[in-house]
């Protein structure tokens, strides 16, 4: 997606959030979601660089300790990342449930 399209989408979302200003902190919520999205993009970038580094280590290492140690650390990091994603998904689901309960009342 081009920068202009992303900017247009952001402007529309900001205008919609600003129009909800009388009902709450729509603009602040929109900015918070944008920050979370940028944080996720940065994290994916860091993981990509780490994965490329891991492939280089596996291709060039001759010591079995380095190979098995890096493999073990990669497995542990994947498990930790998965646990963090599951917690995030649960947190989002709880937030949506609270929002749905507010709409009902």
C-alpha cells in the first residue's frame, strides 16, 4: 500500500474518531491502535533480522554447542512469542466483550 493510501485511511479514521469525541476518547483510542500497530511492525522487523542471523549461524557454525544452543533458544523464543500472542488475543477479546456489553446497556 502506498504512503498516500495509508495517509488517506488514517485521515478518514481520525475524522471518524474525532466525530465520536462527544461519546468518548475516540481519537485517543484510534491513536493507541496505531501505536500498537507500529509496535507490531517493529517487532516483526526485529524477528526477521534475528531469523536471518540464526540462519547464518546455522550455516556457518561448526560447534555442536552453538548449533544446538541456538536451536534451543529459537524454540524457546517461539514458545514465548506464541504465549504473548495468545495473551494479546485474549486481551483483545475481553476488550471487545466489554465494548459489546456497553453497547447493550
